[in-house]
C-alpha cells in the first residue's frame, strides 16, 4: 500500500511538472550614448565612476511596476540583462567622456585613480500605473574629492516619462528615454559644479 502511495505521488509530481509555464523570458537593455568623439581636456579633472547602488528589489533583474501609491510588482518574464545601477553607471561614464571636459573618466573598478569619484544610489526605476502609465527614475549622485575623502557636491534627480503604449517593450523604451534624460541632467549639473572657479 505504501509503495502504491509513493508511486501515485511521483505520478502527480510528473503531471505537475507538465503544467509549468513555458513562456520565454524576454531580456532588455538600454541604449548606450554614442562613443566619445570629443578629445579629453588635458587640464580637466580625472573622474572615476562607481557602480550605482540600488535597493535589493531592483537587483533581481525583473522589470518593476507600481500600481497606485502602495502596490508593487514585477514582470516575471521581462528582465534586464544587467542590473539597473550598472546600466546607469555605464551610461554616465559614456556621457561624461563624450563631453570632453575631463582629463579622464573611468569606472572605479579599474586601477586608475581620479581627482573625484562619482557615486550614487538609485531609488526608483519602474513603471507607474495610475490614470496614465509612465516611468519613474529617482537617482542621487555624490561627488567625492579623493584627496579629502569628503562629499563636495550632491544632487537628486527625479524624472518621469510617459509610456506611449501598454506593453512591456513600450515601458522599456520609456525607461530608456527617461534614463538618458536623468544621466544628461546629472552630467550637466556635475559639469557646472566642477567648472566653478
């Protein structure tokens, strides 16, 4: 009798595995800014850019959404190929290099030392569903003087972008546009600070 029960349980387990969702997982990334064409400024400061930190819920790769003020969810079959913080730091490196205002711009994981370190924290990177659908990005960036190890400048950029459709690829396109706006605004504010006499 016990053997019959074990066989029945095993058979049910096999049937259950046949009901597993077999939908493919779709992966997305953002478009990187064009490679720099402006020569570096020999007299400009050297910057290193740290990987942008993010809350744990943004680290698992799933594209996030919010409904109203309190409900938070994730698309199980729609994911980023890289962590959002990594995508933002790579985009920031490319944008700062392309400006031609700095002697060098490197990722802080490299061996190069800089005059300043750019670091930051991502608070929001998601779709927001209310009366309309939009994406929301909230990013804080700090600038650290590497000699004094002190934060000498900080900025919080929050930006929203409307989603032009109702499917996940349109949400990703909106997050891409939104991210480019946030990175551009951050790079311009950083440049203004560093250009001060």
